């Protein structure tokens, strides 16, 4: 079922913009017929995540302080894909920047994951990388990262216990768990 849009948009204006996001505010008539406003955060980059898995069944998590939450978080390697770069190229770049790993084989684990669809148009594409070799990491200047190599099964358990809360990471790890018959 795909019903018609019950919202009527009368006017939209940009109220804030920076290199990463744009915030638009729309004057609307809501589904019940009443007037209102609706704010939408538009992301200029596609969210990209990568689960690297080595031949021993280990993966890498990236630890960093997340300013909006005020907490230290463990996540899969992830970042943004700007317009003009393919999702695969962005995944390869982010994996190498954050971990120094180079994957020989990539497969899409999830494409089009909606991250906060009530206020944002942000979507994510998640890859699994295998055939890994180690090179030099080169994180961005805004990133102070800590790397942790651990069995993939332990990372999945961390997600199940709520020790990993980043949505892209949780979705990637739990989807991998569902793909395994013995987990």
C-alpha cells in the first residue's frame, strides 16, 4: 500500500545551512487539516558504514567522542559520501582513513536505511569488507579515534547488550547476526 501524501506544503524556506546539513522549515496543512510547520534536516552526504571482517572472523570498531550526545561511542567505521563519489568509493575511503584497512572484496549489506525519518532525509548504505590488508590510517583532523579489533561475535553481543548505540552500527551488526544460522 502506498497512499497519497496527506500533507500540503505551502511554503518552504531554509533556516540554517552549513557544509554538511541544511535545515528547511515548511508551512503546511497537516493530515487532519490543521495548519502547522514542519522542520526537515537535509543531509548533504549519504551515510556510509563498513563492517570489516578478517579471515579469523574479527572486526574493528572505532571509538570516538560524539559531540551531539556528549558520550564516547563505539561504532563500525563510517562517514559520509558526497555527491560525485560512489557509495563503494566512499566505503573504501572511510575504511582506510579510519582504520588503515584496505578491503579486497565488498558487498552491500544494507542500502537505503532511513536513519531518522520523522525529521531527516538521511539514508545509509552499509558494506561488508573482506580480504583485508593493513595500511596506514589517516583520520580527518576532527577525528580522535581509538581502534578496537575483536571477534565479530563479540561486537554483535555488544550491540545486543546496548553497548553500541549508533544506529548504523547496530543495524549492520544485527543484520549480520541474522544472516548466521549459529548465532
